[in-house]
């Protein structure tokens, strides 16, 4: 970072006193880096920037204006150093006016004949006959308001050359604080001036006494000669001759003086004409200079020249000046139109917009150029957004994408700190939003996703300058901070207060368009019937996956963070938060639906390969589907500042559905490979083993993942899932028992009564009958099958098989009305033998399970 420059310091001025329009040289330190860096120069409180000529960082030349203060500081203001200070001061002298009959040792400057800057509003002749200070004492201007004096002395004037001169008004205005002794001295001065006027004629007589004496001597000589001649005729003739001589002398003198005065008047006229041409060549050359500077783009020079010409000739009554000033106004009006066109031209940088607004303000352009620029920028942003949508819709439908110059934001010359913020945030979150990806990504990504990224990038790149332009309009920083522009700043602030609601509607319209365009691309079902044509038009061949929706949510979130960084009120951005909430809900629904479909397809992946614990890969696949779903939704479920939380009831209901898919589908375990050697009973046993593992391990692991991700109501989810699992387990178990126990139980009755066996007439039992042996062998076969699949299922299955056999034997024996002695003995032996065999078999099974 470069070190800030020191404020300007004025250490000397030459000359240090003078009248108005005196050319002075200012010296000091840090007086600016160039002519454009100098933005303010005041001497005795008067702005002298228009006449200032920057020479170097230590020297400035300018002319002193008509300041109100008699003595004051020299203040220099620069862009680089700000407002400066002064160690010296300048004393403003009042010009001494010389009458046409007053003697002067110097040549009287006749510039006042045509200088409109001097007393142009007072109607006083340039060479006034009035003395500068009639009382001859120091003038001390009072602080009485002019309006109050006019009301106090109606119809009077403080000008002592006026017919309505009021001495009281003059004393109050110029000598309100003068002491009584000073006023006495003023009376003495007035008396001296009156005596000088009375003595004036006598002085002229005294100065011409020799002439009078010579004339008197000549007349006396003539009279004596007439007396010597003694004739009255000669006297009359000489008298007549004398009178003729005197008349001819008078006429000759008049002729000579008239010719001299005529030549003087002609010379004065010629000199005055040349003086006018020399002194006012600025005005005569101004129209041509304005055209040249406009072509070069030096608008600052044009404005400064125009301000100078306006102050000098704006109210002139001279026809020549009026004509040339009218030419200047014509070219300035053309410049106003040119600057307004450049201001409303898009695209344009914020710096250029502020510059053109200041130019138009300095030129007193009609209307409010700043507000016109804000309105044009608003319409341009909306047009960009809709053009972006139309171009991507056409590309999706197969037409070639026309690369409109307005959409080529990658070549934008305005670096945005907000865009940099978005990129930084994107990289921190591992996102690809506004990051350096290859163009191949755009061909892989769905068209709607690419459109949302382009649209959000467009808004984030354009809205900051739009918002900053409004802030500058509100605080009045579009104009200079000097005193001359304070009125424009107040006017700008007043207009901004009146149009605050209109600008709020503009921002809301941009946010509304952004929200509707994104909904049209991703959530078309959320649009109203009349909005689909304006904001929709996309071909929905297939719904976006949860992965792409998650990416879109992250993109919109980063855009919202960028807009929030501009300090835009939250109520204007609430519509974006509502959009993010709807996108999150939709992402959850789509992700869970896809997860449910994946779970349904798990049966197709079942290979029926059993491990040492009697399990297949199906429980592991099921757990992986649920965990992957939770991980993919972690970003979506996390609430950012200002976002509403997604209802866990909705998500919990979907999770209940997901967890019940695996255990409620009747076809889930029905799929089997054609080359599989497993029987249906073996597959049922494998399913029972998987259900047992799901209940005791998988559901507990999933519950831990739920709690890790901050879900509530995990116990309810686990309880409902276990109940559904137990229901399926029970159905499968009953199916297996039925398939194994029914053949054994069904063979008992035919085996007992084979060969017309009768319990009332039977032989003494010599051993175990064949039906009982067959039943024991079948039970052992069931034990071996269950033991081969899962040792944990042996007690549960075998107990039900033995129970079924025992219940059938008990039922058959209860149906016998009477037994013979041998029959009763046979029944007892069979029950004892069967009980011993089954018990022994069950004990063996238990020992096998006992580690």
C-alpha cells in the first residue's frame, strides 16, 4: 500500500496584498500532483479554482476574486492530501476610484468600461465621480442585514450619489461601530472638502493672473492710443476690430479644440475596441474551444470554461456578448445530450457513471441524471437475466447458443470484491461455483445447473455496482464536497428520500426475477399458471438428481452471502431465503426417493454368498445406502444464517419409509441367480440370518449416524424399523417352519397306522418303529441345514420343529379311545425314546453353539 500524502501547506504568497483580480503566486508544500489533483483553492474565503494554474507541487498562480473578507488565509485542497493549511495571509485592498477631473500620476486603467465582473448589478458607471471615502475615516462594515435596512428606510439608499440618499442608512451600514471622536474627525474632513471646492474657482483665477494682467495692459494701450488720436471714429473702428479679432480667436480656438477632442474621442474608441477584442478573446474563441475539447474528451476543461463564461457574461446586456454567449449555450446543450447518452449507455463502469453524473450536474442538466442512470441500470440487469434464460433454453432445444455481448461477463472490466468473496467462499466449501473449471464440465452438467450458475454470476457481478450507485446517490457523494456543491448534495439527498420506495421496488423486482427464473428451471411446478411462459420453457426430460440439486443450493447460498455482504436489507433478500428452503426440501425428497429406489434394487445385487456368520452382503449394502444418503444431505440440512430449518418430521417419515423398504418388500429376497444351487428353504434361512443382523447391528449403526448428523426422534425411527423387521422375520420364520415341520408331522399318522395297526390288538414292542426313525432323521436333516447356514438360528428353529412333532404325537394319542397292554407299553416307550433322542439332539446343538 502507498503511503498517504501530507495535506497541502501554503508558506508564501506574492504579493501579499492587492485589489480584486490581482494576479498572485502561491508557494508551499504538497500543493498537488497535477492539475487534476487540485480540487479547491480559496483566498479570503473566495473560490479561485477557476483562475488557478498549477505549475508544480510547490507553486500555483491564480487571480484573487471579490472576497467578502478584507484579510484571510490561503487554503489549498487536493485529492491526494485533502484540505490544507496556511502560515501566511492575504490582505484585500479596496480599489481607489479616480474621477474624470481628478489629477493622477499614473495611467488610469480603462478596463472597467467593459468588465462585467465589477459592480454589474449596481448600475454604477465604471468611472464614478463619487469619492471612495467621503468621511475620510476607516470604514467598518456592520452586520446589519440588508433586508432589515431596506425595511427601516423604505425608498431610501445608502449611495450618496443617489437622489434618495439617507445619511442615517450610510452611517449604520459603514460606521455602526465608529467612535464619537472619529465621527467628529469625519465632520472636519467634510468641511475641508467643502472649502476646497469653494476655493477651487479662486485658485484657477490666481493661477491665471498673469494672463489677465497682460490682457488688461493690451486693452489700456489700445485705449490710450485712441485717446491720442482724439477721434471717436477711430475709437469705434478699433473697438470693432478688437471685437472681430477676439471673435476670430474664439472661433479658431473652438475649431482647434473640437478637432483635438474629436481625434481624442476617435482614439479612445479605437483603443477601447482593441481593448475589448484583447480582453474578451476568451468569449470569442470559446465556442470553437468547446468543440475541440469535447472531441478530445476534456469535459472538465469545457465545464470550467463554461462556468467562467457564465459568471462573466451570463447577464450581460452587450449585444455582441449575447450573440457569442448564445453560441456557447447551444454547444453546451449538445454536450448535455451527449453526456446523458453516455450515462445511459450499457454496459458502463461505476466510475464512468459517477463521472458523467457529476458533469451533468455541473452543467445544470434538467431532470435528475443520477436517477435516470439508476433506472437504466435496473432495466439492463433485468434484460440480461431474461436474455440469459432465453439463450440457454434455445441451446437446450437444439439451437445454437448466440453469444450475446451483454452476456459475456467473463470480459467484464469491473473487478468486484463481492465476486472475489464468492470465489473464496466457494473454494473453502469445496464447491465449483465461480471456480476455474474446464469447459468440459458444462457439457457434463445439466443445462439447468449451468444456467443457474450463469444467472447467479450475472446478478452477483452487476448488482454490487447498482447498489453502490444508489448509496452514492443517497449520501450525495456523487458530487464534490466543496461549498459550491453543497446545494446539489442536499438536493440529491432529498430526491433519494423521496425515491427510496421506488428503489426498494427495483431491488425486489430483481430478486423476484432471479427467484422465478431459478424456479422455472428447477421447480417448475411451484410457478403459477401465468408465470410459466415468462420464467419457464425448459424441457424436463428427467428430474435433477440430489447431487445436482445440492450443487445448485450451494451456488444460490453463495450468491445470497455475496448480496448480504452489500448490506442489502434482509427483507429484500427474504425471497431468496424462501427459494433456498424450497430447494432444500426438494433436494431431500428427490434424494430419499432415489435412495428408496436403490434399496428396492438391492435384491438384484444379492449373490447369496454366505460368510462365517451366515450373512450375505445385503445388510452391508443397505447400511451403505442409508449412510450415503445422510452424507449427501449433510450440506443441505445444515442451516446457514438467516435460513429456516427443514422439518425433521418430514425427513423422519421418509427415513421410516426407507428403512421399511428392505424389510417389507415380498420380492426383496425372491431374486436368485439361475446358476445358484441353494434351495428356497436355504434362502429363507439366509434372509432370517440377515434380519437378525439388521436388528442387532445395522439399525444401531444407522441410529448412531442419525445422532451424529443431529437428527431428532432417532428412537422412534429405530423402533418402527425394528417392528417392521420383526414382522418380516416372523413371516419368514413361519414360512420355513411350515415347509419343514409339515412333512415330518404329516408322516407320523400314516406311519403309526401302517399295516392296519391297532392299539387294542398289538404285539409286544421289539424296537422303534420306522415312522419314528424317519421323523428323527428328518429333524436331524433340518438341524444340519440350519447349522450350515447360521448357528444362531438352530435353537429357534429346532425348538419349533420338536414342538410341532410333540404336539402332533400328543394329538394322535388323544384320538385313541383305548389301548391294550402292549399298545400302552409301546406308546410309553416311543415317547420316552423320542424324548431322549430329541433332548440329546438339542443338547448337542447347544454344545455346538456354546463357545
